C-alpha cells in the first residue's frame, strides 16, 4: 500500500513523500525510526489520518472488538495487572496476542498513554468497543489506583453477559432446528408429494373433499409461482434484517420484548439482572449514585425501564431512595425492592444490588430451561397437526376409493 506523509525532520524542515507500507501504523513506525516527527498520513484511498504528537489516530468506526475479544482483553489485563505489571507493558503484551483491528486499538491505547492520556480517556475514542460503563469503571480504577480490581470486575461483568447470551442462544437452538425441519418437510410435501397425488386422483376421476381441494390448490399455486414466492420471501427477510439493524427497529424490539406473552417476563428479568449488576459494580467502584444511574440507563433502549431510571433519578434528587421508585414500578418484584431497601438502610447498597443480580441470574437460568421445555412440545404439536392434516387430506380420498371398490 502506498502511503503519502508529511513530517518534520531533526532540523525542523518539512518532509513530504510517498512510501510503501503494509498499514498506516507500520508507515508511522518506520518514519519514527528514521527520526521523523509525523504530522499527516494519507492512504492511497485519500483518507487522512492526522497524527498529533506522533500518535496515529485509528478512526472510532474501525475500532471494534467482538465480545470474545473484549473478554479476552479484559481478562488478560486483569491477570497482568494483578501480577504487578504496569498498564503500558500490559497493553503491549496483550496487543501482541490480538490481531487486526483489535490489535490496532490496543496499540493506539498504548500510544495515547505514552503521550500522557489516561486509559479511560483513550477508550472514549472507541465507543463501539468500550461502553460508557466500561470507561467509568476503568476511570474509577485510575482515580483510586486500583486498576487490577477494576479489570477483574469488568471481566466478571463481561463473562456474565456472555454466559447469559450463550444460555439463551443454546436454549433456542433446538426449537430453531425443529422449525427448520418442519419447514423443510412441509415444503417437500407441497412441491413433490402432493402434486403426484393430484395427478393420481385426476386419472381416477375421484370427487375430492374440500380440504384436499384446498391443499391441491395451494400446491399448484406454490409450484406455479415458486420464483415469485422465493423472491418475495427474500425481500421480506432482507427488509426485516435492515429494520432490526436500524435505530427504529432496535427501539421497537427493545420495547416489545418485555411485553411478549410468556417470554416477556423472562426478558424483563434478564434486563433487571444486567441493570442491578452494572449498578452494583459502578457503586462498588466508587462511582456516584446519580452517575451510576445515568450510565446504567444506557444499557437498554426499553422505554419502560428508561422511565424507571428517570423515576429513580427524580427520587434521589428529591432526597428519597432508589427503593421508593422501585416500589412504585410494576417492573420490579416486591422482594427485590425490599432487598435493595435493606441495602440502602445498612449502607451496603452495592452489595445488595450484586446479591439481587445473582439471585435473578440463578432464577433466570431455571426460567430459560422451563420456557424451552414448553416451546419444544408446542412446536412438535404444531408440526404434527400440519403434517397430520396434510396426510389426512391425501388419504381420505384413497379410503373412499377402497370403500367404493368393495
């Protein structure tokens, strides 16, 4: 890749040239090793990555960790810091074990710290990777000189988040497989099996029941307009995916997920567990309670929970307690509200919130198993009804033929 650059040499003169390098970061390192102070770097695409104080800025839209990479980064930082390693050498060691954009982000964090910035301040450049909650806990660690404990807490928070996601995905895997299997069986019967029965009955000149005629009509329509149906389904799926990824779609699904019959309560409790854990960790990290509420509010788009957070903030500003707002909400169970109230009275609100989060996560794991056990037989029953209905519609005329033949 060709990289155009501007730099200042040791005599104070301005140097402009083009060199070959694998990446912009490699180009900057090469120029620095030649004794040049880089001011501007331009890729062959024409994008400018300005460098101030010799630090290359990786755009925030390019700095994105996967959840697995974030968990690995956090755990490794926790381990290295606990072993006594300073922050910058820890970043260097972790960066060598990462690849691609994740490695570039860690390298930039290291350069920012060498330039005099704090780690939490540097992380604000990459909001897609380091959330406000993550940055606040790291900032609290810098202020209290207790970075190892803060990264340990963050590692626990991310691990719990990943466990919940994997638990939900694992619970839905078998129902999804059943739905796919059912769909493939029904599609095969409509496109291959039913048309042959239709030809058989036409050759026998049999009077067909209404259900059989409807079934044959559906099969004929599907076979005659298969391409249009497939194209329509593709458009619907693509539109749905685009909507889900849009801000409006995320807002819509965030609002309805807690109102869905049966599973809505489960989604609500999962969100509550995340809320209590994040608030507990923030308070444990010596973040102010109003700031903790403001940060925790950002973990969800759900309007019901956002209204709850607003109510909590109002109660606190009026000199009341968190539990007063929770008691007025239908979202939080009375037993959980009482546990939080007890924590406020004893002066251990952070521990009470973390305890409530632990209880909720244990109960949620059981609820996920129960909901899964309910969904699986429902899918099997629905599949059996559809396949059984198709089979009856096909075999009833045959039974009538056999009876007439006698």
